[in-house]
C-alpha cells in the first residue's frame, strides 16, 4: 500500500552523469511523491552542484567513509528524522522501470528487491529510459538465489531487527553479511522477477591505476573481515551450506 510520501536513498561518490541518470528514473516512478535523500561521500566532481541544481536533499560527508557507513547514516536518518516506514535503497548506477517502487510496495514484504539486469556498455546504459525493455521475467515470479542490493526496499521493522550494515566492511560484501544475519534470524526476504538495469564495473573501469589498486585492496580487506567474522570465505562450501538454512 502506498504511503502519502515514499522514500528513497542513494549514496554517491563522484560519477555525476550516472547519478543524474538514476535520479531521472526515480523521478519517473509512478509511486510519487518520493522524497529522495543522497548521502555523498566527499565527491570531488560536480555531484554536489548537480544535486543542488536538481533540488535534491543531501547529507555530505567530508571524506569517503565508504558505502556501508553511507547507507547506515542515510537509512537511520530517514527512519528516525524523516518519518520513513520503508526505504528504497539503491546504487547510483541503476535505472529503474517506472513501476519499480510501486510494485515492490505492493508485495507488502519487509525486505524485497527486483532482479538485476547487468550492462557493461556505458553508452547503452546511458541511452536507456525508464520504460526500458529488459529481458523477459514474470514480475510476479519469485527468484531463487542471493538477495541483491542494487535497488532494494527495506522496512523499519527489518532495520530495527537485523540491525545496521557491518561497518568493518568498508565498500564490499556488507550485503552478503547482511543476508547471513537475516538467515540466522529466519527473516524473510524476497527477490521478484521485476528487473532493473545496472551499469556493471564502471567504478573499476573509470579508476586511475592508484584508485584501482586501492579498491582492489579494500575489497580483499573486506573479504578478510567477512571470513574472520563467519569462519569461512565467501562462496566456499561452508558458505553455501550456511545459505541452505534460509527459510
């Protein structure tokens, strides 16, 4: 059921043109009005002027605190200070079909997402509109597999029960950690067949040599934190066995 005002959150660090594309797809949603909050992690390009031009509310961190802290800051702020009951949390490199939010809300699920259609070609991605023709899936189908966090709807009840994202994981694998915590709690999460479009690997492709090394190293560190916490590596046989416990 739609509320008087729906809420969406994204975290940004540079890539203003891609972020603008995402914002356009949010503003084309049929579940209006939507109050969008952006948590910016110290962008050094024209992301902030672009947000100001578009009249987007934002919180700005003085430096890059990582996606995990950005999400935690924004989600908590929206539930505590903005009166949100459910939040659409999305990456800034996705394009949503016009009915994406309204469809997720109509499921009445506490934690629900769509299916990710990954595109590696930037020009193809930038040419896509909100009414894009994605590969065919039945939106009402339920997809088996890992819950994806490119554009997911989370309720305050989920947030208060499962807790915040694991901030020791700076940019990566916090989503895998969150899913395992939901499994431990027997918490229901649903992947629908409704697709959204994601521009794959663009951060790595756009990175300088030094930035690439830093991101790769940070990813390795995040995976080490995960393995220490859970006692097994991601995608190991032990990890797969753990996931079989899911409700």
